[in-house]
């Protein structure tokens, strides 16, 4: 098959990590080079001891060859993450973190831990944050309906995590919804309903936007 | 620090997210992965990238075989090569998910001219050959041994079910509003506003026009 079954339901964490590799990060190079022109943009010039913004993948590539030191992003610090963890446990809503925080944190902690202050402590806090948020996102399943669910401040990896169960649940609700029943009865006259026309039979109840 | 949803991925590649071919390719790939039906083939984008990859490949091999290339240049060459490999991975991933859908919905695509316009020429040829092979296989293994009346592969039964697999356009998808969007009509008759940067779980048919116009992307 063109696409392995494991890739059908959702994107994989590895794929999300790959995408997060294009996020920008600051580095302190230890070599001097001209501007670097690649397909995703032009970066540099690298100059020793002058911070430069490059994509994460490039930073890790240079890091692996000991050509730079990575400047830890402001949010990847004990203080900042501790505050977020406090919010996660006291507040019902998700706290504000970069959309791809989990992937970037993993990439940096895996390959450039020495450049990150108190990396071990950060790992522990990140794990707690992840667990607190995971519990919340699962809680969100209670609010699902057949038309619309707004998710706030959710991150890419969490979205990926909840996708299979949320999509499946909504799908079942759609099949059970009054519109679906109605359209089934109209099958004879309006068989192509599912393909062309975008008008819907209006249902009596209207569960509206749920926010969490 | 501001990480509100509205900045989602805006910080990828700095600011010119719309102009950046890799950013566009990632979006096209992920949209294609999550959308239940086949989206329009990004012909200009893929052609452009293939052309650039080809040109860069020539430059890289010329520089690598040149003995006067300095060490600094070698470092830049390895970066350029890594970037090229990453771009190739993205293109392959994009083509693979399209192929998957093309094979899954081959009969439906060949039946509908509107769907066929979403395919590149090579993809259309693939769909035709795939469907032909499938039909030949069914005939050779089973159908030829059965009465003529059972030979059809495109029948619709009285209860409305069809032998042709169609995309389920009611499939729920996670939608991210890239720009302020016009209000969308929900299937229950209500209207909602997709604020810029917000993420919703909606039925695909609710947002398919916004997706085609690039106002939203799937996440």
C-alpha cells in the first residue's frame, strides 16, 4: 500500500517532530560562514559568538558537529515551566505553551541537553505538565457533540493524541444525529445528498459551540 | 511571551510563511493527510521544488568534486544536502498520501470529471491503470465463474449503498483558522465564527470551501 496502516488514523509523533524541526531557534555559532541558502530559506551568515536564528534541524546538525551552542528558548526554563505547571493544576483551562513545545523540548533535551540549564529538572516538570494536560484533554471528550467543538491552547502532540478517539466519537454522534436519520429516509429522492448539495435539513435541537 | 493560537506556526521559518515553499508543502501534506477526500494537486509548488532540487543537486556535486572547496564551504554543503533530503521526504510523504487516496477512491474518481481535475496527469493514469488491474483481477479470480448479472463493479443497491467507495465528507477534522474567516454554517443551522488562530473539531463539509481557499488548514 502507498500509505502504511499505522499512518492512516493520524500523524505520528515522529512526523510532528520532523515538522517542528523547521521551528526557529537561536544559536551561538563557533564557526564563521557565509549566508546559508537552502530551500526553506536563507540563514546566517554565521559569525562566532553572535547569536543567529536558524531552524531547529540546522541547529542540531551544527551542534552534533560541535559548531555551535544552542540558546535555550525562553519558555524552556525551570521558572517558566513551573508557573505553567501551577496553572495546569489549579486552572481548568490549558495554559499557554508554544504549539509544538513538546516536540521541540524533546529534540533539544535529546541532543543538546548540555546547553539547557537544569535539563533534568525541566524533563521532570515537562512530564508533569504533560500528564496534567493529558488528563484535561481526555476530560474534553465529555463535551463532544455532532457539529462543533472548540479546543483552546492545545498543542500539536496532544491534538494528535486525542484525535482518534475524538474523531471516532464525533463520527458516531453524526451517524446518530437527526440529520443523518432524515437524510437516510430521503435516500430515494436525494440519494446524492452526501456528495453535492451543501444545504442541510435543519435539526430541532441545536447544541452549540462547546468550549473548554 | 505570547504563544497564543494566532501565532501557531507563524514562527516557523520566520515571517513569510505564505511565500515559503517548504511551509506550503508541509501544509499541503498535512491537509491531505487529514482531509477525507482528495485535494487539488499542488502542481506549481511541486514542479517548482523539483526544479530547485535538481539545480541544487548539480551545484552540490560540482562543488563537492572541486578540490578548491574550503572546509567552510563543505559545512554549508552538508547543510544544503540535509535540507534537500528533508524536502524530498516531504514530497514523498505528500505523494504517498495522495496515492493512497487515489487507489482507495479510484472508481469514484474515474466516474466524476470534477474529481479528475484534482489529479495530475501521472496520477490520473495511475488511477486508470489501478482500476483496470483491479477489475481484471476480480474477473480472473471470481467473477468470470459467476453469472453475467453479477459482474458489475459499480452497482448501487436499493438501500442506497454503492459498490463504489466515496469519501465521507462528514468526517470530523481539526481545523485551524489561519486568517479571520467568514462565518460558517453548521449542519444544525447555526452559524459560528472561526476566530483567527482558533482550533475547532468540525465536519469536513463545513469547512471544505475555506480549506480550498487556504483560509484554514487542518492540524
